[in-house]
C-alpha cells in the first residue's frame, strides 16, 4: 500500500477535486461561514458540505442519485467485526438506514464469499446527502457506497493509516485490462456475490475490471448485467441500491440493458476517445433550486 502526500480533505476548505485515493487529514478544520448562504446562486454543495450531523427527520431518500438529499441518515460505525471505514476526516460514512444495514450484513458474509477478513469502506454520503464539496456527482441519496478492492487486514488500522494508505490499483497502465499481479479470483467472487444481492441495482467498476469479469464468468452470467463500466473505479467498486419501497420521493434508474454487457457495449470503452477523453467544460454546480424542494427542509432541520 502506497503512502500519498498529505492533503486536507473532509471538512476542510477544498481547492481542487478530491479523488477516492487522495489522503485525508488527522486535523480536519471546520469550513468558514458562507457570506451569502441564502443567495439563490450559492452552490448546494457549499450548504450540504457544512452539515456535520444528519437531519432529525424520518429516513427518506429524496430525489435522484445525482440530484437529491437524505433525511434520517445513520452513520456506519467506523469499526465492525468485518469492516473498517476509511478516510474518516471526510465524514462521509453516512447512509440511508437500508444501506447501512445492507453493508453490515454484506460484510459478515465476506469471509465465506472469498476468504477476506472483511471490507474497507470508502465514501458513502454526507450526513444529509446532497451534492458533495469534492469528488462524486452521485452519492447524494445515501444509497451509494464505495468498497475498496483491497481486503480488510486482520488488525485494526490506525487513524493515520486510514487517512493515508491507498488501495491497490487493479488496472494496467495502458488501461486495457486488469493488472494480473493485483487481480485475484477473490475479487471476482466478491463482485459476483454483491451483484446477486436483490437490493443492488448497479455496481460500477473500471471498464478493464468489467472486461476481466466477462472473461472469468462461468455458468450463469446474468449477474454481469448489473456490473457497469465507469471512468475511474480502478481502486474500488461502487455499490448502488435501489430506492427503498414506499419512498415515492426517491427517483430510481431504469434497469440496465438486457444481456451481460460484454460485447460491443463494453468494447466502446476501449476506443481512443474513451480511454483518453478530451477535457470538457466543467458543469456549473447545482443550486438548491435544482434539487427537490423537500431538500431545503432537510438542509435546515434542527
């Protein structure tokens, strides 16, 4: 595991995008007050990023995965018998109770699934969901979670280790396939098992990892449908749960296209244009007016 340069994240003032493997800090500082928090032009991420506790409301996922918020969040405890939370300074171990329960149940199965002692859990969501100050476009409903592609060690990591160590990069430098010395049958077994969980609607992985899974899958290949290629995701895989039953304000996604996704659809990810995309113009940050109206109630709840 690689030690990376120190960089303040989490509740710190962020001057640049934060990626999954960027280190955290042992001394997070509160963000300064906003000059005009009520201004319609204030980015929603600046408002939600300053909330350090969940909204004391009934648990609900409100809106869509990339344009919403969350009430009644629960924190995944930073230590469990079969999981450990990473990058604690980010304060992103909050999720919808359905997701927190799912992660606890899943982690207990891991030793039987692939022999790992447990899972290292990355970003879930902010205490009230919503757009994040840095990093993800999704993770706004508390129904998304990043799981490191590095097994949990058989000891408790220190606070410093949780902020500084990096997961293993599973993708070759040329981006065309997995790194054979890093990828193992245990990785395939874990992603296959998670994909077969009925609550899971999608799993996002690097296209090279999807290529490896397509190659290694035997017998029933239906689980591959939920495994979707996505930029990045070479150090971790991203679990997305479906909207909980009865929560009408939660906007789900259409089911993935039929089939295993291992043909022409996957091959497109290995064209020059996809492997080396030209930088696009950054999208303007979301404002509160672009989120569901109920998110304002979540934001101000005390």
